[in-house]
C-alpha cells in the first residue's frame, strides 16, 4: 500500500499549524507594545467615576458627626 498521500497531508497540516503558531507569536509581540488609548466612552466613564468619588468625599465630610473620645477628657466628665 502507498502511504504517500497520508504522509503528505500530515506534513501539510504540521506546516499549517507551525505557521499559525508563528502568526500568534507575532500578534502577541505586536499587541504587547501597543499603548492603550481609551475612546470617548472610556474617558467619560473615568471622569464620571472620579466626580462621584470626590462628591462622596465632600458629602461625607459635610455630614459626618465628629467623634469625641470621652476617656481623654481632662475633667473626667463623660458629658460632651
């Protein structure tokens, strides 16, 4: 029996797999050095999140009740 066709197809498939692996390696190297530049939506959401955080900090400062440590009172009185 002649196995020439089977061996030829196996070698062809092996070459195809090696070419695909090389393309994946090249694509990985190329994307590794690409600088990320967010689009309009990404920038907008970033600024919106920063605004929410800063507003929350300001609201917390405005409405937070100050804590008084009664144990350090010079008069030993526990009444604030």
